[in-house]
């Protein structure tokens, strides 16, 4: 397991600030009427936040390809389910 050589406190603070900013963007976008695209934008922002949490707080950034495979495999199926649900909702 490889670990980063940077300052872990600075990285943690940067990720925390990024998560706060993405949360603020989520709240701000919720007041904008994008029609059916509100769900898409909210899911994209939530995916970015989940990626930050997985990479830095769950230490996935420095793991081997096998661990990445086990982490990404369920995400592929989740994305298929979400795309199918969004397609069904948007085409009604």
C-alpha cells in the first residue's frame, strides 16, 4: 500500500473545504430551475463528493489495481441502474 508524501493535514483540510464548497454548490443549484436536469446535476455533484471521500478518507488513492477493481465494480452497476432510472423518468 503506497502512501502520499504530502502533508496529510493540508490535504485533509483541502478535501474538507472542497466538500463544503460542493455542498454549497448543491444548495445553490437546488434553487435554479433546470427542469429534469436538476437531478442530473445533483447526482454529478454527489458523485464528485463521493469520489473525494473514497480517494482521501478511505485511502483508495494509494491502493493497488485489485482494490480499485473491487471498489469500481459495484459503481458500474449502480451507474447502470441510475442511467436506466433517469432515462425512464426523462422519457415519460
